[in-house]
C-alpha cells in the first residue's frame, strides 16, 4: 500500500469507534449542548442512517434559539469537539429554529431525534 492509502486506512480505523456507537456520541453531543445552551433539539441525519451505504460522517444537527451568530456557533462547535475529538467524524450542524424551518427541513429526508 502507498503511504496515502495507509493514512486513509488508519484514519478510518480510528473513526470506526464513532460509527459503531454513533448514538452514544450523539447523546454526548446533546448533553454538552444542553449544558452550553439550555433548551435544545438534537437530531442525527445523513449517511449514518442509510443502512445500504458506508457512512462518510455522522451528521448531528443542534437547534437552539441561542445560536443566532456565527461567533456563538463557532464557540459551541469548539466546545463540543473538545469532548468528542477534533478528528472525529462528527459533522456538527448548528441552527436556530428559523434556520431549520427555512433551510434544513428541505433537505433532511430522514432523521432521528436524540433522546
């Protein structure tokens, strides 16, 4: 194998713990989100839910009224990554309820709310 192939293989191997236990990680994200923002809704969506394909990442959408600025979204994302690992395959999406209504609900075909 080439060096690049080895790097890709090793990265995928490290990420496997996230893919196998995606609900555990989603619950961790929700717990941290609630601590930072108060009331939140958290959903998993994307390739992780499609059983007939290899997931590329774990899409997690956090909805909170307190996510009104890009600065706040960056701060929240950084705090979550501190607890989950910056190189994790978690793709953190942050939106206000209006942003969800005006954007996300049009392209998310299936989702699971994290309890």
